[in-house]
C-alpha cells in the first residue's frame, strides 16, 4: 500500500467526523484543505434516487451559476453563413460545418461545449458515437441546438453548467474554484442543487435527493446536509 503524503493525511484528519454539515461549513473545510499548487476546482456530487436507464427517470438540465465556474470554456459551433459569423463574433473558439465534423472524426476534440444550429444536426448526428460518450452532443433540451447562437455561446462562456445523471444516478459538476470566496461557492452550490431539484423526472419514486457531497480536485469529500443545500 502506497504511503500517504503529509498533505493527504492532514486533509483526512481535518475531514474525520465531519458529516452532514452545512454548506458554509463544508465550503470552509474544502477551501482550507485545497492546498495543491494550482487553483483546485470545487466539485459537487449528488446521489439521486433515479435509474437513468429508464427514460422517465433521466435527469438532465443546465444552470447558470451566479458566480461562474472560474473555468475557461472552449466552445465549438456548427453553423454556416451569418450564423457562423454570429458565433465567431460572440467568442466561439471553433466554428465550422463539414470541416469541423472531419476534424472531430480525426480525433481532434479541442472544446468543452458544442453548439449547433438546427440545420446542422444531420451533420452533427454522424458524430453521436464520438460526442455522446463525452457529453458533448448538442441537445435542444439544454439549449445547445438553437438559432440564437450568440446567446448560447455567451452562456457557455459565462458560467453555464450542464448536468446529466450518470450510471448509479449520480450527478456531478464543478461549482467554482478554491480561490472563490466562501459566499460565492455557497451561492453556486445552492443554485446548482436547486436546478437539479427542478429537473426531477416524472418517473421518480421515493426519495429523490439522497446525498450531497463536496470536494476539491485533490482533496477528500465531505457530505453536506441536504436541508442546508436546498435552503430548507
């Protein structure tokens, strides 16, 4: 068994016995122990009482965090003509049509969000096996298939976060950086949890939100009181 470093040992000791604490206390604990040499991302994980294998239990949505994510988001847009120009003017990093499809098919995926105008979907549809597993496939339900390219690009650049329940009913996302203030992180966390609450699918039975956890990129996790996270 590998020997744990001093930083890891200290973090685990600090987290010992800390369970179901308030959002504010969890944020303070995570921030204090985010001591890596880079600005760690603060990540949230929600364990939901859903089985995403069933269509009526899929949880999916998008939320604009009030304080952004602190991450530089690279945006690719499938568009032609005036809409392509609109995307470029709005700050899209990559804009194209068939040429962009070929770039992606070659294995070159240098973006974090993919947006498309509706007329581009026959082309984008060929990339389902590539973009789908990476959660990059444009989807009208989260606003990434749209004619309002400008708004979609600006939202992606401005701190919009997409979420989707994965195997086991877990939803996770980055909700800011360790350098954010405690108040900024707490506000982002509650906004994210509220969005997931609103995305509760019709097929859900019993307890929907089972557990909320918070961690930094390199740190251990801590469970957060669901009442505190939901503002109850």
